């Protein structure tokens, strides 16, 4: 191979650069659907170096043990090793790496052998173990047995560094049943990588991961946060201005962050540093109690001092949709299934009812849908509501687009509301027009829109999270 020839000629190139060049070749030859199938996105060199820079190397150790549970072409481990050898007195580095993709194994071995020769010149012993299996699957199958031959035993590694695969698992996945059978939510594979890696850290060991920002917010991931934060303490969270810094042209929609966690007895009793690639001023350190909601385990991620002021202001509000005894409901009618029943807005059929769609958010108009055995069960009482677009990962971030809907707009006992819309109703009662307008105004306000972005990033806020966003107590 081309890179192998370079290895034989010169050892002046640092290992991370070699791994990066190998990765470029692999990416060019690998089709998009193949990468997505494995949840595989190779880490850019500048991001790998940033991740490695977060690790604090123990200057008292002579032997360092590293785990890379989804190594790719070893760019992350190479960057970490380059940092480790900056410490005087390091005699041996032991690396355990997992890679499931057989198509890149030859290139991966080139990267490993280059590191071995490069360290040898510097007088440092390098031991490695390449396991050509799925990290989580192998651990699940092993039963976590501990013996001298078992590299999977607990509390083994000083450092873990990883850009784990990223895809949803089913609740019936055997790996999930073997590793975390108590999980009630449908997980993403990256969480099992986080969990198993955290277990395998020595006391005082550190792990650096690239993970979705959504991990820190919302009720869906609360169980995941509860589990992880009872094993390790978060020390640093690094935010990016936008996803193009990470996976340009890869089609990845989720927003990502870098985390550094430490296995120790503090468990959230120390400062949490939040850094941001777009911020020129000094990094901000927060007490855990400031950014962590203990009830929900949501961790707020402000990018600036202005964000901090917004958090303080909004958190001082005493109300919320939940406290106001309001509920969020989803529209019931699916346009694509009701095309034959839809009639123009000026239709006067006695058997038709107004049909409120997304277009009604801007123009207030509504077509009419025939009331028949198929649609009658989908009718909703014609009342005063707050309408807004439902959570949808496929559309660009637009915050909350809330609109007042008044009962008097349509002379009809019932209406249809499109399934793409959600609406806010009063439990056991009815909102008056003044209350509807007040809620719409605060939900659309700049301060609430910014607060949502602080706790939820660029993703659209879910209806579950919307329930507990603080609102001024005097609006109702």
C-alpha cells in the first residue's frame, strides 16, 4: 500500500497524520450507505486533536493503558498517544482497539504498525490488541468474565477515547438485553459504548467521547443520563458553532458535542467547564448545581455570558404549561390518507368540518373535510387553542412557531387538526382569547426562543420538554 511505502522510507511524519491520510483514502472508497449502515463517520484530524487535548496525562505513571472501542483508522488514539509521550518517564503504552469493518483492517494495521515503529524510535514500548469485533457485542457475549487473559475486565484502562457509531437500536436487540436490560427506552448504540467504556475505566481514569447534544436534554434520555452520571463525573463539555465543523457533507443532522468524564468519587460535586469553538473569550466554569436540573438531569449548555443571563432570567419564572394545568395534544388527521375526503374552504356541506393544516398557521384558512365513519372519530371540539408545529428532525430549526386559534373563526361544533400540528388545551376547561394570546406571545418571545436553544441546541424542541419550560406566572 502507498502508506506502507511511506512507513518504510521515513518515520518523521507523526502517527495522527498517517492515520488521517489513511482515513481520507478509506472515505473515498467507501460508499455513503455503507458508512450509515455501521453508523460510521470518521473523525476529522482537527477534532481528533481537540479531543486528545482534553485528556490530563498522569505524570506519575510509567505505563499507560488506552481503550479505543471503535477505532476506525486509529486517528483518535494516535492523537492521544502523541500527547501521552509529551510526559517524561513514559515507558510503555498499551492499546486495545476494536474495529468491526473488515474493509479497513489492512489500513488500520498500517496505522498500528506505524505507531509501534514511531514509538520504538523514541524508546517507548508499544503493545496493542486489535479485536475485529463489535465492542458492545463482544462484551455482551463475554458475560464480563474476569481473568488474566480477559482484556475486557473492569477497571483496566487509564483512558478511553472514542467517536462511537451512531444509530438507533430496537428494544429487542440482544446486545441491549445482555448489557442494560433495565433500559425502558429505545437507545442509540453510542450510549452502550459510553456505558461500557465508563465501567472499564480505572479510578481516576478519563474518557473523551464525541456524542449527540441531545443526550443532555429532554425526558427521553433521562434514564441514560441517570445511569452514566452515577458512574462518572462530567468535567468538560465542548460545543461547536455548527455541524460543518465535524461531518461536512456527510448528511449527519444531529448536533454533536465533545465530553470529558472522569471516574471518581465526586460525581457532580465539582465545576463543569463548558467550552465553545466559536467563543473568543475565556471558557466558562459552572457549578453543577447551576447547569444541572437534578429532577430531570437536564444539563444546560450556555455558550456565552449572555446565555447565562437568559438562564437566570427564565429560571426565575414561576409558571409552566404543566403548572397552568394545560396539556399538549397532537392533531389527529393525516392529509395523505384523507385526500378523497377533503373539500375546498368555501364548501358548505353539512357533513363537512373545518380542517386546520400547517398552512393555517400563516394564512388562517382551512379546507373542509367530510365527516364520515372514517373521519368522525378524528373530530376535535372547536375551542380556543394554541397551535404549533410538532417536533420534526427533518426541518430546519425554527424554534416554537405558536399561533392563536379562536373558536369564533369557524361556525362549527367540531374541527379537524392536521397531525403535523400540536395544540395546547386546558385540562377540564377552556382557554379564553386573552389567555391564548398571552401564551402565544411568550412562547414566540426572543428570550424563550433563546432559552430553548440553550437547553436543546439547534434541534426543534420536543413537546415533552415544552411542558416544563419556565413561563411567567402572571400570564394567566
